[in-house]
């Protein structure tokens, strides 16, 4: 599933369409009438967490890629797209995505301070939310989009390894200063994810995710589906402390 940095890259790839009028639209996505889009100008493009937001005059299209979603710019798709938007001779096609129309102001719908890729990110709020979930494993909490919007399995695994926190530690047992360190690692790695994702060199920067051996202790990583979310996690028992 794409994570926050992937969505920022997608937004940047779509920026050439900003300010242009939709000349044709189609697709099988529910909750949206393609005819409503034709003639409307794409005013802006934003992201929140794992949501792509295409902003028009009176409404916004929210696109969520889920596990298998994809997009193509100025390339044909083999099957009918969930959402096809044409801007004159150019086009974008979204496949296997969920689309929703938002009519309310986005500031009423989204808490930008929870978005790990936003300049409005608020660490203090995130810490309070974690401490309000004392019986939640930190591996689960890092995937809660109301706490870390945009965080996914890669960011979760890398941030926990870099902060030296065992993924099965409960939030209530982790000291405040350690939670702050973890929060900073989430943001720092997300920026690294964005930088090296653009050049397709992210894999070279990963220290824990999909790795076999801990680079600190040179012992095998554990690979386990952790927490209630049962998402794959790589961790080291020697250097990632299990807080009890």
C-alpha cells in the first residue's frame, strides 16, 4: 500500500494538470458521476495521509489507492479505469481505487496536524494520542491514521528500528522521551523516503524493512505479523527494547 511519501510523489506528478479543465471523464468508480467533472477546472492538488485530493471549485475528489491501486499518466490502460480524466490531449487513469466526493471544506474534514508529510504536523498531539492508548501495541499505533496519517508498514518498521523500540511494546509502557524520539524518527524517515523514493534508491536506505540481518548486531532479524493489525514487521531482539 502506498504511504504518505508515495502520495506526495503522485501529487507532484499530477501538478501539470493543475489549473486545467477536464474535457472528458469516465470510469466505474462508485459515488462519483463522471459527467459532473466535465468542464470543471482542477484548482489544486493536496494530500492527507494516504488520500489524494483533487480540488475543484465546489467539491473535492478523494482518491484512495488501497493495496492494489495504481495510476498512469498519458498511458493507456488495458482495462477500463476506475476513474479516467482527460485534459485536452493529456490524461490520467486511476485503476482499482476508491473515489469519494467531498463537498465540505477540507479544513473541516481533515486534521492537517496529524499528517506526517504536512508542515502543520504536531508532535505534541501525536504523543498525547499515543499516551491515550496505553494498552495498544506501538506497532499498531504507528498505523493508526488519526495519529500518524500517511504511516505504513515501511515507515513503521524503520522508525521503530531507528528508535530502538520493540514493536510489541505497549504505548503506556514507553517513556515520554522515547515516544518523542520515535515521533521524530517517523518524520525524519518519511522525508528520507520521499527524497530517495524519487530517485528509486529507497531500497538502499532501508535498515530493517525486508532485511535479513540487523546492521547493528549482525544477527538475524525476526520477521513477524505483529499486533492486532497483523502486519509484517522486521525487528531485532538485541537492540530494540521491549518496554514492560
